[in-house]
């Protein structure tokens, strides 16, 4: 890959110096057409909100070498970049800063690079990759062009994705407790996308959580934060009509979910303890702040 990149640079150098002096090399938008040279409003915003305080380099100018070559992707539209990253800031940086009382925690634990793609990575099974965390240093966020920040569903998805990927970053800094992997040992499956089982009955917060225990805890953390306490409890609240009730009005917990909910409670307790012991963070308080960001972003 490096040799190929050097070759391209070499050929571009030859081309540039072989042109007449009055010819200008016109770069495309995000390196695909009509790019504005020099510092733009986007660059100034990203430098102020991400580079200076956290040393996070946000890559939005298109460079295909930064992405998995199996996917056909498009660049983020420039008009979408600042609103999208403001959403990321409100969904992720602001809640952690408010909870920890300063920006010190995020200066230590944030990745040093965020890479943006305008479209999502579509797998052959139809699933979408909306984010990836790599090596504790990089987060890839896709579907920038398809994220409508006035739509609560789209904002909910963004809040979930950035907090999912940041959980991976935290897990790479502080190891996941071995007890977590044991709770659902034997129920993880690489075929999660086509599995027929109901996730909650097996003790999972989502279908994707069944992929492996590292994805399980990232899903657990991110969905609990995104849904908030009430939303999370609603997910666990599966009921049926009490068969012993003559009036058929009384609801009781659905016994089909009892074992799965018990596993969810075990995982919840481990997550809360993990955040407290490793980062001195009150997870339930953070949960309230992150969930509140959905309304703040979409309004």
C-alpha cells in the first residue's frame, strides 16, 4: 500500500512539473471537485472544537486509501460535515465532560483521528457498517450524507454509533472484565444477522450483541446510554396477561424472558462497576446526560 501511494505521488509530481506554468491544478470537491484551497469554515470549526482541545484530527477530505477497498463509498458533502460533527460533539464529548467535571478525561481517552465517509459500508448480507474503532486511536464514522439531524431516529442512531465505537476505545484502554464474557458464553454467534432467536430471551440487548462479547458490551453500553433509564427498562419490560386473572386485565412478567433478563441485569451490573472502578464515572448519571443529547441535537 505504501509503495502504491508513493508511486501515485511520484506520477502526480511528474505531471505537475510537466504542465505549463500558467496551468493550475484544480482539485475536486473533497478531492473530487471544486475544493476551496486554504483554511475553510469547516477547517476552522474542526480545529476549534476537536483539534485544539482534544488533538482529534477529523479527516473529511476524501482519501480512498483510508477505507476498506471492498466497499463502494462516496465523500461526505461539505454542507453536512459541520452539523454532523456538532452532533457528535453533543452526543459524546459534552456528556462525558459534564459528567467528569472537565475535559481532562476526554483529552486522555479520545481517539486521535475520526474519519468520515458520506455513505455507509454495505456488507453482502445487507447489514450496514456505520462505525468502526481501530487500535484505540481511530474511529470511522459513515453515512454522514444520510444522517438528518432533525430526525429523531437518525439522531438516535448517531448517538448510539459514536458511543458504541467509543466503548471499544475504552475497552482497548481498560480490559473488559472476564466475568462479562462468561454471562452469555455459548450464545455468541457469527450468524447473528440471520439468527431466528429473540435477543432478549438469550440475554442480549440487540441482535448484533450476539456477534462476540466485545460487541456485546459495546452494544450494552451504547444502547443503555442512548435509550436512557426509562427506555432501557421498557426494553426489559415484557409482559403477558395473567392467566389466573378472571377479568384478564392484570399483566405479569412474561416467563419466556426471565432467564434473558436475569443475564441482562448481570451485564448491567458489570458495566456500571466497570465505569466506576476504571474511570470513576457514575454510569447512570452519564446515561441521563447522553439520552438528553438526542433532544438537544434534534431540536
